[in-house]
């Protein structure tokens, strides 16, 4: 059908992978005639791409769905994403939802639209986990100066606390050739920086007999690409050869995101993670040895089942001992169907929150120390659009967030700067060179 003149609005929750996939979903609407409008505007169709990594993700997804229904009670409301795949019936019982689509179905929404009329009963279409095998390419675009390029989907790890393998299926990817072609499309749209995203990007190549290092080498050669950043990569998959490739590259930025989840070997074992604190420390030390100015971000979870106070302190002390740049601290949330629910010793919610805050405080100390070490250095910033009427942000090669008075001539431009001082809001003031 032709939906010329109809309006569609989209909302994305959760990870960067979701953002890249929403852009691809939105493109499928444009192909059949829809105009894209902001989510706060009145639309004929609302699409909510949900997250379910925590209970809070489920709650936020429900709130956004209800917001769409209130905005236009006559609009068709479609819910996709991890929450839809994991709990389709629960989503389907939310008043006003017309269509619930699973992991595979979300890339074919126009086929389900019909005449856009509200349904008497919610239509639910999902695929059984064992049958989720197809791979769909995606990269994000819109107002951002950076594009998130999907290079991999699914996960084979089945960590005890995580639902993602149940929502997205087995690890899979496209070929290097096709992935590079997608990167070229992003660059041709004007993006100067690409960030690689996926569920477990270091696992790239499992379905094509290729490998992550060769993908990086091919992406380095994309014509017009100024910057390439690695997304989150498992410590056991960050081989020395990849660190060395980053160290010698003019395109791959000195920026690593290494999920740890716990600095206690006992808890790592309960989580069924595939590395030890010893291996993790070696990875950090190797990065510091050959890419000393690199930004190193770390994911950590506070209050998982089995985390006694002494195990938490062990984790905190381990992180404090590492020369890292920032922590992304998450409060543990029970997820139905996960093995972690069988682990004895439940941590009280207030203790989980207290431990999370301790990690956040440590992160602020680490980030400030990292920024201070680089004051006086000359770097290049990719400037983004205005943060407010008066200011704009950008990032250095090693992911230091800077802020300057707004200058429209610098939007989406690379420009040399000197790092001068840390502002009250934690960003860095610079002088243009």
C-alpha cells in the first residue's frame, strides 16, 4: 500500500544497537510513503523499540507505550524490540497496543500495517528462539554526527544474569564485504565517525568464517571515514593483535569499552563470565602499555545474587586499582528465566543502590583523573550540534567530552584544540587552534 502523507513517529529505548535498528525500521516506512515526525507530535503510527535488559527497562518501555496511546488514541501503536520478544503477551495486554512484533518481524513492519485502523485485539507475531537465524543490516542516522553501525547480533554466552540471548538469538553476522558497504553508505550520508555496535561484536565472523580483526582492517579503508570507534568488546575477545591494530591506526580511535561486571572471581564464576580478573588486568595493562592515552570504559553490576559485602569490596578494590577512565554502573535486576535466580544470597535493594552509588563515585574520580592527565594536550575534536542555545559539545580522539560556546561553522567538523580546564559540569574547556 501507499501511505503517502501519513505520519510515523519512533522511540528507541536501551542500547546503541537498538538505535541503529530503529533507523533501518524508519527507512522501511519512508519507502512506503510515510513522513517521519518527532515522537511528541501527533502521528498515524507510533513505533516503540523496547529494551528489557532490566526491570527498569521494562517499566520505561510500558511508560513510553502509554505516552503514545495518550498522544493519539486513534493512532496505530506498534511495539518491537527485546521486551516484545521476551514477553509478547505482557506487552499485548497494554491498553492501546495494536501490534507486537518479535526480533525477526520488526524489520518487516509495513507488511503488517494494513489500513492503519485500530484493532479490536492485539496482533502478536514472534518467532521461536531456535528459529531466529536471519541477520538484518542497520546503521543509525538522523541528527547525530556519529553513526552506530551494526556488525553483529545475538549472543552464545548465556551469562547467568542476562536475557539478551533469549531476546536476540544466537550470534550471527553479515560478511565483511557487506558490512563495509553499509559503512560506506553511512559515510556517504555525511557521517565522519562510525561506532561499531552489536550484542557481542568481538564474536564477529562466527557465521561467515571471518574475524573481527580483518573487519577492522577493511573498515579502516572506507573512503571518507575519519573515525572508527569500537563498541563494547568482551575481554576474552580483545586479543593483543586488536590492541596493536588500534595502536597503529590513524582511523580507529584510542577508545576501549571492556565489560567487567564484577571484580571478584567468585562472582564472575557465578555469572558464568568467560574470563578472570587476572586476564582483565592484563588487557588493561596491555592497552596502557601501547596506547597509553586510550580511554577505557568499564561496565559493572552491583548487587548480583551471591555478592556478599566482602565480594563487593573485593570488586571495588580491584576496579580502584586499575588505570581505567570511567565506570558504567548498573544495579542488579532479577530477570525471569535466568540462572542467576537460583543463586543463594540475595542482596537487599537498598544495599544494591548503595553499592551502585559507590561505583558511580569511583567513576567520577577516575574520569576526572583521566581528564586532568590530558590538560594541556593538543587533540582533534569532532563537534556535534548545539547542546543548548549557547554551547556545543564534541569528543576528542580518546573520548574526552569538551564544551565550547556554540559556533555553527564547527557543527560536524573536525578541528584541532588545546585542552585547557575542567568545567563545573565535568566537561573540558578548550581553545581552538
